[in-house]
């Protein structure tokens, strides 16, 4: 499968919305119940832009979005400023073709470029494919919150995985 990575713009928000909503309705990748709206996506995208957080997509040769990645605030307290929480989503019909791996590697690269120190992934504990993907890229388990969510008639455990990056060289308490 050939694809290229590039920044997503507002033009991709309907495709991002479709990927999010498929995951909401059919999986435990997102602990949401109701599909999102396009207005919600515009607000989501504006927040990413305001925080200087990348939204990078994998595109096929026709320019169709196959998957995307982003990251954002882990916690709002100032001392957490070097830690971010990331997300990777791949269109349901494109999973298992290496797109998620390439997007995850891009997250790591972008986080290092932006001087972050820790990447956190919150993954439903039953999502073995995502857990394996993260472990192959060096992420390690750093906690499990049992019964953190309730969806599809059952309690869901939330596993946290982290990757400690080399950056920043000179952290500041500002």
C-alpha cells in the first residue's frame, strides 16, 4: 500500500469525522457514545492549531485520507508541559496495512522536534493490535485503570503506555 504523510487541513475534517465516528460506533478505541458533528471537528481542529499540535494524515495517491495522528495536552498543570497524549486512527478498511505504524513513528518524530519528553497513549486494554503496535515502537506499560469506562454493555479497562523521548536538553520550570 502506497501512501504519503502530510499535514491535514480543515478540508480533511469530514474525512477525520468519518474515521472518528466509525470508531465511536463500532469500537472501544474512543470512549464516546454519540457520533461527533462537523462543528465539533472544527473546534477540535482549532484547538490543535492553537496549541501547535500536529494533525498529520496518511493519504493515498488520489488524496483520500487513510488515517491520521495527533497529540495534545496530557494534563493542564504547568509541570506536565513536556508530556503529551497522542492518538492514531486508521480507516477501518485500511487497518493492518502498516499505516498506523508509520503514523506512530511520525508522532514520535514530531514530539521530539517540538521538545516533548514523554508520549502517553491511553488504549483500551482489550485492543491488542494497538498495544502490540505501541510495544513494537518502544512504548511500555505504565498503568491500568480498571473499569475506567462503560460501553457496549461492559466495563472497560484503560491501559496507559508511555515512551520517554531524549528531549528536552534543558527543561525549564516556567
